[in-house]
């Protein structure tokens, strides 16, 4: 199983209602992609992304807490941590395929030396071509930046224009082209910022009157209290007088799923009618 699938399955397993698994799985990919879209381009609708983020949190059952007077989805809750980990994997996967993070350079032979083809001016806040011009003959991609083992490469002091300098920056934190952040750090920072924007979503008005609100009631059917009540009934009336614990859990799960799937509910009711006739 891939790291991505493990993270998402973990989020589903820790959610308030694992029967929403299909909905959660579908939403994680969508929200992760849009999170990075918003981070990269201000033209992308942030409110639309946050609405999708809220829908995902509600489906997964992330608790709502009040922080600094504002209701937020609790990132530090067990479900929140699991969902955050799943989203982080997916956002990172999305970043690996983005040309936005590609950096074109000029490689000097087979040596660990990559010269910039343009320089970033912090004063003018724009790119300017190097003089004399150098041809682009190599591209650092996001996938490479996030996957390369920097421990195997020469140090920045030894190779000031080497891969490590481009990935992590030099002694003052700049890439050889003058940008103030290494390529790997730039991407990881964008992933962090993309997720933080989602967790800053205002959750006010979303904690009730929603699928989560109804699901909370349904999930209580299989609560510890109700499991104990089933066990006590069985103790007083004998084995076979009530469904087993496994049957109880299965029935509760079916109930939760059927409530949000009217067609499935009709099938179950019809089957029960046929069995009783």
C-alpha cells in the first residue's frame, strides 16, 4: 500500500463515521489539489476552497472548537491530525507534478555545478537574464527536489552552485539565482501554507444542521454505553436473547449508511418485508 493510501485510510479509520469512507476518499484528492491551486494563484477562489475543506472536515467528523473567539475545525484532535496527514501527502503529491516549481538552469558538463540563467533582483522584485546569456540545458523539477537524497551530495561550502545549494540555499539562505529560499524549502513551505489556509476556515454555523450533526446521533447507537446495555441484556436474559456484539456493530453500521442512502434503505426495508411475509 502506498504512503498516500495509508494516510488516507488512517484518516478514514479515525473519523467519527468510517461509513463515509467513499465520500472522504473522494474529497481528500479534490481538496488537496485545490489547496495548492489557491497557494500558487491568487486568481483561484479561496472561499470555494474553504467551503470544500469544511465539507471534508464535516464528513470526516473533525470536532469544532473555539479559538481566539472563532470556531475552527480542531486540527489537533485525533481525527484532525489523521486528516491533516492525509491531506499533506496528497498536497505534496500534487506539488510534484506542478511546472510552477520547475527551475531552469545551465549545467556545466557532468560536474555538480548548475549556473542560473536569470537572477532575482530583490530591489526591483523581478527576474533579469544573466549576461552573457547561458542556454537552458537542465531543469530542476519539484519531483526531483522532494525526492533527492541531499545527504549523498557535496556540501554548499564545497559546491556553492551544486544541487544542495539549489535545494536548500547557501549560507545566507539564498539559491544561486538570488531567490531567498531553496527549491525544496519553497515547496514544503507552500504545502504548509496551503494546509494552514484550510485549517483557518471559519467553522461557525457548520457544527449543526449538517450531515455530521445527524451522523453523531446515529454513531451513538454503537457507543460504549449502548454496547454495555446490550451486554447487560444478554447477561440477564441469556445468550441468543439478543444479537451478538459483532451483529450489533454491523446493524449500527448499516443503519448509519442507509440513513444517507434512501435507495439502500428501501432495499433493506423490502428485504425485511419479504423475510417477514
